[in-house]
C-alpha cells in the first residue's frame, strides 16, 4: 500500500516537488485517470493493466494542456504567486469534480473483473494481493525512471534549472513554457499510471481524488521538496506508518499516524527527510 | 506618507461606519428569509476571512488549517451547552480562548517551518483534529451534535421565528473583525507583522521579535475564527466534524480574502460580498440538478478571478485611484 501512495505521489513530486508549483488538483487528475481506465474497460473491455499506457498517454496530453491553458498564467503573477497557484488549482479541482459529476454522475463505479483484481499471488508462502503487488512494481519502476530522467537527461537538468532561475534559462535558449508543459504532462502521465492501476481495486467516483491527494502532499513534503528519492522514501514510510497505526488504532484513525509522523519529521528536519529546498 | 496614511485610515473608518449602518438598516427593506440567510453567511465569511487575513495576509503565515479553530469554537460551545448547560455566550468565549491557546501551542513548533512545509503542517493538524472528532463518541463522533431548540431566547442565543438576531450578531462580529484589523494595522504589531512577512531576517535584525509577532497574530486570528465557529453552530443548530472542520472549509475561509485582496483591510469584506452570494445563488438555482453544474460554474469563476486579478479585487480600486492621483 505504501508504494501505491508512492505511485500517486511520484507525479506530484515532479510538479509540486521539482517544479515548485502548487497543484491542488492532483487528486482530480487521479480521478480522471481512474474514469478513463473505467470507460476503456466498460466500452472496449480493455483490462486496466493493458490500458495503463493509453491512460498515461492521454493524461500526458491533459496535463500539458492544463499547464498551457491555466497554470502558465497562474505562475506569471508577480505578487503572492503561491496563493494564486493554490486557488487557481483549487478552482480547477472543483471544476473537474463538477464536470465529472455532470458527465459521469456521482454514482460509485468499479471494474468488476480484471486480470489482477481480487487475486492473490504467493511469494515464499506469503499471500499478497495481486493489484497492490503490481502497483508496487510499477511504482518502483516509475520512481527509478523519473530519477534517471531528472538526473541523467538534458530535459531533467533543464527542468531544475528552470525552477531555479527562469530568467537565466531563457538566456541560454530554453523555452520555460515548453519545459514546464512537458513536466506537467509527465507528472499527469505518472498519476495516470497510478489511476489505471488503482481503478481495478478501488471504487471510482467524482470525489475519489480528494482522499488520496492530501496523503500525496504529505508524502512529498515528508520526503522533502526537490528530491525524487525523498518522495519514494516518503511513500514507503507513509505505507509502513499507516499499516502500523492500523494495528494499534481503529481503521478510521489510520491517517492520524501518517500526519503525526509528518509533523514529527518536519519539527526535527524542517526541510523534510531529503529536501533541498 | 504619514499624512496620507492617517487620512486614509480616517476615511476607511468612516466608510466602514457608513457600511455597517446601512447593513444594520437592510432588514427593514429585505424581508425575504432566503436573502437574509445569504446576508448572514456573507457577514460570517467576511468575519472569518478577515480573521484569517490577520495571520495569513498581514503576517504572511499562510494557514490552510483554520477550520481547526472554527471547529473548536463550534464544539466547545455546543459541548458545554448540551452536556453541562453552560450558556452559549460563555461557551463562545471559552471556545475563543481555547482556540487561541491551541494556536499558540501549535505555533511554538510550527513557526519554525517555512513555505510549503508550514502550509502542509497546518492542513495536517486540522485533519488530525477532524479525525479525532469523528471518532470521539462522547462528542457525537461523525454524527455530530444537534442543538436542542427550546424557544427564542437571547440568553441561549437561539431563535426559531426570526433570523434577524443572527443577522445582527454576524454584523457585529464582522465589524469587530474589521475593526480589530483596522486598529492593528496602525499598531506596533501591524508594522511588525508586515516586516516579518516581507523579510523576517531584516525584521529580526531591527529588533522585531519575529516569533512573538507570529504568535500574537495566530492567537488573535484563532480567537476570532472560533467565535465565528460558535456563532455558526448556534445558527445552524447542528454541527458535525466534516462540516465545521473539513479541509474544504479551511480553503473556503481563505477564499474571500484571496479573491478580495490578501493582506488588505477591505479585501476579505469585498471578496465575501461577491463570493458568498454568488456561491449561494449558483447552488440554489443550478445546483438542484445534483449534477454538479454549480461546481462547474463556481470552479471556473475561482480560476478566472485568481488569474485575472492576482492581487485581488481591491487592486481594481487602487488602480483607478492611482490613475486619478497622477492626473
């Protein structure tokens, strides 16, 4: 489960953590991806696992378009840019929830039968639920991919440079909007991947994103802004803490443990575990 | 600047007095209960946003967890009232004091954090409060508390036949929050806060006790928001954790100030005056379908206003004024 949070958080780690743009619509990105996955299954009987790349591709376009149409302007604000970003993306989240309610109705939906849903895989005598296992695998791959991407490619360097000094970056001929649009696309594609995998074992409804989004913010902040590895570590810690809390406290209180650990960590290390900002 | 500043402050005070007087007379003309309801909510949100603005706008410590103080105000009042028969007036004050104490207690570790880390910490602490209240059997858990209605009474601050007493209380609360802000603007604290917001290191070096300034702002802000929470509970006669402590509520409280102009005297009032009627009208006229059209309209408007006027609606006025001055 921890790696699943990690998977949701990895897209956010890119947008919120690396580009330093507050995105309060991240949960809604997840929701849209889950619906996409659901409809691909309902109309074309494509298993969520197979459609995951499709969903990720569609979300890439969606993320880039959202950046170009909306977020780009939110970042131009000279005064209190942080608040403008928070409330622009918050408005966007409400808008997306409204659209989902309008087109998809508020009904709870689920994918009744998929390759992995409800099945278990036994490894060395331990039975693990298959969807979570796949989620964990994809999550590790996604993090490794993102890590290499940020640290080994020109694009990754351009991204970090753009966050640090947009002006200087423009001087060396990097188009800020192109870099950030790609970054947003990539972030959305990653959350699309998470959505596609989660669609096979979670109910899908317009407000589904909200409950995961908050934990994703905490995960990114726990690991520290500006660090891909931090978000990954944050995801694992969040999962472990949640599992441990569930043993001691009633299930309805399981998030309290996560939040408490976040507070504890930032009181000791005000920049998160591996943060550089 | 001194002369202008004093003149502006005197003008602000006159405008506020005139507006408050006009508002106090409004019920003579407006008899419709639905419209009165909207007015009450507008005043309440203006008050809440104004209080939020003290910590987040003036002092620059963006809190997205103020629902915690609102909830504490509401719950303190109602638990004292329903379990021990303490009159809401005392409960209200108790709630305010408890909220202020908690705000300072939290401020002690929180104010070391910066930027996103601080914002997320405020969200998280409010969320912990929400979860605890949802699981606290004695306080009604997720079901919440229904306040027993025993007839109209100023003593118990509950009125079934007319909404007017609530209206006047909301007006007083809103005026109070405005006046406190107005008064603080020109106080030592007000200057300290702005210094802390602009450049904490420089402020510190000039002898501003940054930490204490933040604590003061947090306490005042939490106290006023908790009073608002107590009022809200009496007004609705029903509270549950999600509706008084949810994360959405923290954002809704901040929204009028942000849209109106964060860190300005008139921003919250202006923002609430436009936002709340708009919210209520879209909800009742196009929200009935249950298909989320109201959310679509509401979301779109928030996006557009945030993008078009990053400094808030107040900037419209100052821009025209600046033009007039140069001419």
